[in-house]
C-alpha cells in the first residue's frame, strides 16, 4: 500500500522526563511526550505532564491472554486472539 498523499507526519516530543518538565512551556496543551528514562508516555494538561495510564489487558475480564506477537481482533463486541490475519499480511 503506498504512503498516503497528502499526509501529516506525527512527531512526538521525547527525552528524559526531567528535561521535558524543564521545557514544559515549549509544549502545547495536549501535546504527547515520551520519556526515555521512564519508558512512559505523557500528555501536557494544565501546564503539567500527566502520565498516560497503562492498561494490562491480561487482567481485564473478557480479554483472552495473548503471547508476544499475537494479534487481538474485535469480533461481535468481544476480543478474540489471532496469530495470523489474511495469511500473515496485516
């Protein structure tokens, strides 16, 4: 599939959390950041960086467990595990 044209590339602010916090005035409200040292994603909200919550899907009811590289697919309002879709072409 070719790259869409026109397109707008997304660039996420990234760096050490302390550096991101020091330069928070340079970030726009709602801007997404990634802190390498925390291995976490943050969003600027009301002049603070708020960590985006991590969800452990293995602990949610109705979600089957998945191994690395498994694909989860919504089907009929439920999540089902698949390890190949369309012959492995995703």
